[in-house]
C-alpha cells in the first residue's frame, strides 16, 4: 500500500490581513505590500447594519440571528476586500 504524502507549504503571496476589532473600535485593513494604503473602517457597525437589513428582508422573523450575522460578515468583508484591491 502506498504511503500518503504530507502536503507541502505553499509560497507566500500578497494577501490581505483582516483582524476583528474590539467592540466600538475601528479596524485597519492592511495589504502585505509596500504600496498599500491603510483605511480605518468601522467594520462592526457595518456588519450590524447589514445583519439588521437581512432580518428585515426576512420579514422580521426571529431565530436566524447567527445566520444573518455570518451572512452580513461575509458580504461586508467581501466589499471591503474588493474596495481595497480596486
């Protein structure tokens, strides 16, 4: 029987590094390149607003708070990522 190979480490690329802020603070998005700009973003409030919009779109039906929050996180982070790469 053949022995399984261990995966090799991939080469480092210029990926964005995003960390979640403390409550009420702003987030700085940094790109791993020397020409990147850093913009403060109130990420939590944007996510909270979008999660509320999803709740209203669902017809104000309770019980989906986690799904709304995670969906809002994905959308807001994708939007921030897209703006930073543009």
